[in-house]
C-alpha cells in the first residue's frame, strides 16, 4: 500500500469565513493557518499547496489575553542605521487590527516559497462586510477545526 500524494493541479479550493469577534487573536490565527495549509483535509500533503481561501472578519473585535495589549510590541526595521521602529499592540489594534491578524497568521506559516503562496489566499477584514460573496464562502465555526 502506498501513501497518497496530492498533485497541485488536483487540489479543489474552497472559501471559508472565520469570525474573530470575542476570540483570542492567536486561536483565530491557528485556525486560519491550518486552513491555508490544508491540514484539515484528508488529502493533506506537506510539500504541495493544498489549502483553501480564508476570510477573517471582525478583526477589530479579536482580543489579546493577559497584558499583551500593553506589554507586547511589533518591531520593524526601516533599513537605515538605528531605525528600529516599535508599535505597542494596543495602538496597533486600534489603528490597523487587520494588519495584526495578518502578521499573526503569516508567522504561523512556513518560511519558504510554499508559505508565500499560501498567505496570498488570506483576506483580513475590519467589520463584517467583505467583497467575496460571489465565491460563496462557508463559515468555519469550531475552535477544534470542525465545521
């Protein structure tokens, strides 16, 4: 008996919506990363991009537990000497909550060409309205990965 290996041209992609309202940011990011990688499918193959499209709505209503809002920082470097910029997460969640969600999911994916292909299928939205209704996305409900 041989192991099944999915081929990239045989992958059927679906669209899912994850509602982040009132849920921890990291838990939502794990669900989104698993859907983007395709780990919830029985035909999951680690070296093939077999994931689905994910829309995360209500990013501004995601919560950070503990003291992360005031103690956690996002750092980025401009490329110039001495220009390491930092933004506290309470400021980031007030100004760009979709960026915080996108960064959390992106860091849970592989750091190679496969991860770069997968992160393109993530859409983060502030509020409940999104522009992908024509794709007929389904809601992804359960924290354990079940619909």
